[in-house]
């Protein structure tokens, strides 16, 4: 029995050894290929852009109010109309103010006549004073020759002095009349201004908003807003950029370059971009957000930019010549910095460190680490290490070198 048992144990050991040997052969076989999506490193001129969300603001906003009180006699526009500068908007009943103008004109005529009368009185009294002064001199000469009594000579001297005082009073009356005339002229000008306020014209080109008061209502001076007018051509787009990009903006403007600003009011429409120009940089960085406010001015001839609307904004700071670009998702970040997986001709990958530059739309500028024409992995990084063989899902088969 014992030799028989030993024989069976030997046969079992042989089978187990054969099984273990077969398992080792499978482990030593080739690992399965990792499916990946790839892209080619391209070299081209790349714009340096800052992409943010902005808000459209009217170039001018005018709140129209009445400067005089009265009945809103006529409304010349409708809500939502486009108006030109000088177009008539409203008329307030002008009759009380027209009457005030006529009264001021009458007062001016009255006081102007009084002035002319005072001037005539002055000329008359000057002549009389001149005659009286001559008479006084003659009688004083006769008194010196003892021809007449002293009292008679003094009487003519007193009369001449009285005529002189009358002339002085006439001059004062003229000054009073001139002052009254000036006051009347000012009152007339004020009445005409008040009358002009009954005709309300548009001060700008723009689009009217909601009409708050209807025709026939009574309005008060500087009370309720009648209507609002927004100027749409041109128009502002306000946005904020990170403070670390301010240096680039200021450097470009110091060189005299006009920075382009593009705005798109559509959510996913990449064809509806409007182009404007950077015209304003705020004088301080917002300490709470670390951003600084800028404004771009747009012609807005087609009125696609509407006040209050949020838009996608691109501020173009310049361009990079012969820049190397890869899709943004190709760049991975590890403990040692940024890296990409480069697909070699034998369809194995190599982990290569890179220096990433600015972002250009959905692409990333690579300043160092890649060459034009190389292939990088954009999807499927999870299963990759250097030397992993890959199966490319979106590109033709690579030829081995």
C-alpha cells in the first residue's frame, strides 16, 4: 500500500506543478491595450485672451421729469419707441406760462417808459440848473458892484443849488428805473424759460422705456419720472478681470495699443460675437474679489447688446506667434507639476513634464516640453503609466519607426 500511496502523491504533485506553470505563462503575457483619445500638437499664432462674464450697460440713461407743473396736454411717443435728439416727447399746458411771459413783457415796457421819462426829466433839469447857475453868477457880479441887494443875489444862488439837487435826484431816478428794467428783463427771461419747460424734447438718441404718466394727467415739477431713455448706440459692456492680468492690460495700453473686447449675448452661439474696444479701467482693485472692473465700448448698430443682459466677454491682450497648443484636457497636474502623456510611434505612452502657458479658448499653450506634430492623450489617462500600450479610438494607426 505504501508504494501505491507514494505514487499517487507524486502524480498529484506533478499535476499541481503543471497547473502553476500554466498560470505563470498567462501572467507573463502581454497586458491589454488601454483605449485613449488623442490629439496632435499644433503650432500656430494664438490669441492671448481673458474670458469672463460681463454685463451690458446703456451708454447714457436719461430720466425724463417735468420741470413745471400742469396738465400733460399731449404725449408724442409710445413705449419702446426709438427717438432722436430733439424729438418732441411731451407737451404740458402752456397757457399759464404764456400769460406769465406776456405780463413780464408788459412790466418791462412800463419800466422802460419810466426810464425814458426819468432821462427826459434829467435833461430838462440839467438845462434849468445850467440857466439858474448862470443867473446866479450874473447877480453875484451885480452885487459885487453894489447894483443889487445881497438878498437878491443869494436868492438866485439858492435857486441854482436847488436845481442842482433836482438834477441829482433825476440821476437817482434813472438808476432806479434801470434797475427795475433789469429786473423786468430777468423776470421775462425766467418766464420764457418756464414756458420752454412745457415742451419736453429728447436730450439724446435712444429707446424709450415704460410710460409712467398718461396724457391728460396733472404732473408736478420734479415729481414723478415720466419716462426713461436709454442710449443704445454706442453701448457699454462692463466686466471684471483678475488683478494679476492688470499688468498685461496696462502694458498694452502704455504702448498705445487699442485692446479689442468681444461680447456674445448668446449662451452657446459662437457666431454672434460683437467687437468693441476697451475704454475704461477702474481706479482700484476690489479688495473683496481681487478683480478690477473694465468697460468696453461697442457700436451696437444691430442692437444685439441690450442693457442689463449678461454676456460672454473676451478681452484680447495680444497674440503669440508660433505657439504650441494642445487641448486643455491633455495637460495633467501631478506632484511635480504639469505633464502630458505622449504617444510614441510604437503606440506606447511616455509621461513628459511640460511648462504650460496661457489658455486659448479650449486649448492650452505649451511653452516647454513638446514639439509640433507630436501626439498627446486627451482622454483615458486613468489607466496610463509610462510604457503602457494604447489603442487609439480617434486617429489612424501609427507607423512604427
